[in-house]
């Protein structure tokens, strides 16, 4: 098939003009002009060829726009991830996230707290795709905004939960583990429905 459409098995011709700018018999610039409209007319079938071409063109543009937006969303989601490796006194952390689709609902973040402790959060929003990614970004933002205030992991998870409940998003939930590693080596964490850490 062409442009994601079902194959028609019709032969077609594709016309293209190539314009060259020459300087002392050397090509210094090339421009190609494609006859996309003529190609689409050849591929269409039925009496309403112009309407079909228009619909095919619109569908192709919409698909290209959606793909572009998903690529941009994936880049933004990767930018929200912390550096893949973090080292401190008594610990070393390595993290990576690879969504099932181009974007997803998993997130991780870590913070150097003012008292010398190291905190990290690992979370997963139910579902996949844009809705899960958007909710993950909100949750990560809430946890990041609250991380530098004093509070136990349970307090941090409780405040994030309150923020999500206030928004009243139906049929969505998230699991998370929030932990604080103190300079003396003591680890305190709160597990909010996540797999055992």
C-alpha cells in the first residue's frame, strides 16, 4: 500500500522534475518537484476521484502530524528523566526507561536533599500512551515540587495522592515507591501499591 493505505495493485507513473543550477558545468544546487497530486489521482478509484484524493491527502497529513507530535512528546518525556547515573557517598544509582510505545506512564526521579540525604521515586501510571504519559508527568512534577520540603516518604506519597485525588481523574491510578537514603545508611521508604522494591 501507499501512504499507509490498502494496496490497489494498480500500475501508476510518478512524475518528477529535477532542476539543476550549474556553475562551470558542475551542479551546485538541485531542486526536485514531485507531481504528488497526479500520483494520488492515479491511485484513486471510483467516480469521486478528487474527493478520494483529498481525503487521502488529509489522512496522510493528519498521520504525519500525529507522528511528529508523538516524537516530540517522547523527546520531552526523555528530557524529564534524570541523568542515567548518579553517585554519592555510599550509593550509586543507574536508571533507564523504555516505554512500550513511543511514550508511556513510567517515571523515575531522584533528589539530593538539603540535609545530605538522597531521595528517589519510581512510579508507574496504569495504561499506556499519551494519557498515561501526561498523568506520569503531573505526578512526577508534584513529587519533584514537594521533594525538597522536609517530610517522610509517606508524607510525600500522601501529598502526591491528595493532588491526584483533587483532580478527579476517573479510571486512572498510579503506583509509586518513594525512598530516602540518609547519610548514615538508613533507608526509609513508602510503597504506594508498587511492586516490592
